[in-house]
């Protein structure tokens, strides 16, 4: 299909620009989900092994099914001579961390509005490189209005985006100017950022639909995460605050060990809040006394009736004191 051809052109251009301006291969951020599988296979069909690397972020809350699948894919990449690495999450102190430590440190569960876990555990850190992501416009309204090449701002949500046509045009023009006697230094924003080897992102399958993704994977007989055959429509962290109550219920039924870990972390969180002078009482007088009560509120299993229910608005009143920056999730 035409989208495959376009995506391959995007990857080829990104690899060429990365080699020219960064003197390094592009970095494919691999999660183990269907979108990153598409990008990986497109790259393997289009690029030389030395033109790209693969990086997987260890979130510490991926399911054992996903972890096993990622290991299988990485073994395949190793056999093909493709560099593939995993990154360990680090906290603000520079030390390795995980979801359970973060919950205690932040003294609150991750919520839809305060998702401190994503930035620390999931967002792959690729400084001074071209990072290739599986972002698609039809995944949510928040992802619409972007394009295939992007210059990072303070966050991914603040990035400035450029089309394939514009990127190719300014790159060719820059190459021609480099041939001039004095080596012209005029650049557009994108080329200037790349010359300075700053962070840039590429979204090769930005215009793809779910149907396109599955048509490509199944049409090429490519492997994909077994989680999809278990009834999951999305593959991510177990207990993600963006997941629906129904999905959370399924996740904790399929992987009960994670429920135990969350409850244990919430127990420690309740203790930490008490020791730091924060109470565990909401405006209605309900009190959290155990991690299980926190878990029940957090999963919304007993919404509006659970003893110990604390609303998101209650937490918002504490945000400034806790030092968080509230922003809508853009990923």
C-alpha cells in the first residue's frame, strides 16, 4: 500500500539525515506493541543494520508476556547484527527506580492527570539523537495536528512538526549550500537543530490506521505481541491510569502478582504520607487506612461507595506543595 512506501521514505530520509548531521544511526524506540513492531519491520526491510538501533525502556510494570516477547525479538535482532539495548529507569536522584518506589516517593497513586510514572518509566531517553516513535494520529484527538518530523520543545507535546516533503526539501537545499565555497550556514529550524545535534523525533506511521497496522503485520506474516490474542487492544503498563476499569480488571485477573505489588506499594505510601504530616482523609471524611483501600479507589472498582475514596480533585489541592506539573497527557 502507498502508506508503506511513504513510511519507508520517511525512515530512509531520517537515516540519511542522522548519518549526515549526527554521525550516528537513528534510534527506534521499541515498546513491544504493534505500532513499534510495524516500524521495526519497516526499518528491517528498508535500512542497513548499521543505520538504526533499537531501544526498549524497562517500565517495571510490563506484563511477563510482553517481557518474554521483547526478549524474543531482541534475540532475533542480535542474530541479524542489529544493535538492540534496554534502558533502566532512573529517578531524580540518578539511581535505578521502579513503579513501586515512585508511588512511595510521590506519596500518591499515578492518575490520569498526574502521570509521573510515564515520564520516568516509559518515555525513552534519547538525548542528541533522532528518535523514531510509533505515534499515530488516529490513536487520540491529542495526537492529531502533528506531522512526521518533529523538533522537541520542553516536552514532546511542545514539539514543532514538519512534513516529509518540507524536510526533504530543506535537507537537499542544505546539502547544496554546503558545496558553496564558503559553506553557507543558512538553515531552517529543523536543519539548525540537527546541525546542533539536538533531540528530534520521527513518526513514520503517523497516518496509519489500526487496520493498516494489522494488514501490514499479518500480510507480512510478522510476529506480534501475544497479548493481542489474549483480548487486549492496547499493550502497555499493567495498571496504567489511562486504562478503563474493565481493562484494569482484566489485567489484574490475568496478572494477579501485580495487584499484590500495587497494594504493598500503596501500604507504604499511606505510611509515608502519615510520616510526612499528610492525612489520608478526603473532604467527605473517608479515610484510607490500608493499601487495599487505596487500590480499590484507584481502580475505581467501588467508585462512589468505597471507604477511603479520595477524589482526583482532592489531590489537585495538594499538587503545588508536592511539586508536580499538571498537564494533559499528550502521548
